[in-house]
C-alpha cells in the first residue's frame, strides 16, 4: 500500500488548527502533501504552528482567516497559489453549532452566523477552488465536512440542521457540474466527535431542544467517531483510489443513526 499517495499535491483545509481539521491537515502532511491551513482562533493557530507546522517548515502555510469575508478568502487563495502554485484538494471543515433552537426560537443573528460559516463560506471557498483548478487545468477533489444533521431533523437546532442540509445540496451540485471537468466533490456526514466545535454550546444552550434530540437519539446509544479515522476517509476521498466517487454523501457515525 502506498503510504504517501499525496506527494506533490497541495491541500487547503479550513478550520484546521484544532480538532478534526488539524487531524486532516496532519494526515495530508504525513502522506506527502503540502498543506494550507486557516483558522480564526489565534491560540489554536499558535499551537498548530509550534507543534505541527514547525515539523514541516517547507510544506505548511498557516493563515488567520475569517471565512465569511470575501477579501480574506481572496487573499488566502492568492497566498496559497503564490507559495505552492495551485491547489489539488480542498476540505471545507470550518463550522459552528447552534443552540438547539427550533425555528420558533431561532435568533436571527445566530441563524445568519451559522449559515454564513457552515454554508455560505464553503460555497465561496468552492467557487474559488474550482475556478483555480480550471485555470490551471488540474484535476481536483473537494470534500465537505457535513453532519448527520444533513439528513435528520433531530440532530441539532434549525440553523445548524438547515446549514448541513444545504451543504449536501452544494456537494451534489458541485460534483455533477464539475465531475466531467476533472473536479470531484463529496461530503462526509460525520457523527458526534470530540472536537472544539462543541465550544459553541457553552452558553445559551436551549435545553428543551437538546432534550428533544436526546429523546430521539438516547445518549447510551451514541457513538463518538474517532477523528483520526475521519481524517483517513478524507484522505481516501481525495486520492486517485476514489476517482469513481463523486457527488456522494458518506455517513460516518459508527452506525449511531441506524439504531
């Protein structure tokens, strides 16, 4: 088995200095790729630079980026192209949770923020990614980190659920439209993971909404997914071994939602 399938390739991973994004970035680096990582959390960025980027000084570009800003995205892609030439893979990993509010309790500001980060940002990153790949005439792969909330009604609040349903639609449309042009797009509908996205639940959690979700999916049946294994799945979906996989939405929740 080739343990370095991504030699000579460059991957962009958003929200990549902690949790799942970090595991994905490290996986690509271990398998020979150059990696562009972005995050908004300065503490996570500093830790990533010290513990990961320092070990791959020629292979990593770390940037602080607000993914909801068009100007910031333009600058990120410009810097990535200047350092590595072009991108081969893009992983839309950045995301935030809501507070488990149903539609009747949804705060407009929180709704706008969740949609902006979880759906609009991946769309705008994808826009720049496919245009760059087409410009350079390279084959490419995009992986969107979705959620079981993209196919269920009781996995979170209205905002998060809508954003992840939308991300699956973006995945399928991108895969169909650009597949014949050599650019594949797939999504991973991940289950519960021990990542820093949970920090969004620290304040303002709607306990009634959380309780409804727990009734639908009892905690004793919950399976927490190993982020390292999700990172391996991302690596596979970007590799040539997955060239026949396009526009697909892979469930990766340990069978939790099948219970």
